[in-house]
């Protein structure tokens, strides 16, 4: 199971993110500050990290620098959580290795879109299976319509 670490000093933001990521079948853990987050990452790196850009203590950019010093620390997809649309801060975060950002408040659809854009959405084979199922259902409906038309003729 994929793992997401949510790093934010707001319990509400952590709770909302946890709910969304658990619905997306991620194991989810939380840290209320960057020191807790770095300790968690030292034990096992998550696949995705959401980090508040303005979190007290290290701050988002410095957190990423520290994360990158951990073996494998470049692997997690880091998304900055932003309260304001600060282009300079977003640019710096991406230059330092963030995959993208999420504006607070965020919802499931936005998270899914950001994960998909980062290549972390539904696995390709699952998406292909879903397309195959939909296509088979359409074929069955077309065949039923054709049979009905033939019976009427």
C-alpha cells in the first residue's frame, strides 16, 4: 500500500488530508512539525509527503533540504500546502524538488488530479481494466440494441 505523510501544524488540515488519502487507499501518517516528519522519514520513507509551506520550525523549503540528506530522500513526491498563491514560493519549492503544490483548502478531486499529473494516480493497469470494463459494457448494450432492432424488423 502506498504511504502519505502529512506535515502540517493544523490538526484540521491533517485530518482532511488523512481522510482524502485513506479514501484513495493510501496508508497515512501525520506529523505536526518538521522534526517529527524527519524522524518518521528516517525510519521509512513515504511515497508522498504533503508539507505546509509555512510550517513553524524548519519551514517547507528547509524541510526538503533536510529530507534530501536522508538516504533515498529524493524519492518521495513532495507537495507543498499553500494558504496563498505565492508564485515566488511555489517556484522556489519546485526548484528545490517539490512535485507540485496544493492550495488550502483542497478537496479529493484536486488531490487526485495532482497525483495523476505527478504519475501517482490510479495504476495504468487499473485504468486500463476500467476502460476495458466500460468498453465491454458498451459492446453489450450495442448488441442488445441490435438484437432489439432485428426483432422489430
